[in-house]
C-alpha cells in the first residue's frame, strides 16, 4: 500500500513526490508508532517545510504539525505531547504518535509546498 502526493510547480522546473508506506496498528499491541515520508525532488530537504495532517472519515484534514529548517511547530499545544517529527538524511521525514488511544484513529499523511 502506498500514499503519494504529487506536486507540479507552474514554472515546470520542480516536481516533488512524497511517498508513505501504509502503517497500521491495533491499540493495545503498541503504544507508540512512527511513519516515514520519503521525499523526492526537494533540492534542499533540510530547509524544506514538511506538514503532517490527520484525517478522520467524513471530516476535513486536520493539521497537526510542520517541521522546518530549525524546529517543529505545532498547530495546537496539546499536540506537542502526542506527536513529534524529525528529518533524516536528505529525504526522509519521520512522524511519531505517542500514547496511542482509540480516538487517535485516522489517516495521517505528509505534504510539502514551496513558498
């Protein structure tokens, strides 16, 4: 299983592909999980802003955090105890969910856009 986000820029110079492998967990078996977002086509990945969203059925995607060149910023202070993110190497951004509960159910995905 694979989730992809594809972005084209109007000048035709950049194409970005973000790839996530499906991670599925059952509450009670694991209390923490991590997922990777593998980016292709971002020239300066460590300076890029990668956003993480959570979506539950019948609702709009909800921003959780984004990671930029220096730090992680949370869309709600509560999220700092629940979610974290860090970048590895030249193209991998990892998102972690801690203390998993039944109300954490949803689809989590990454996004990138150029400013």
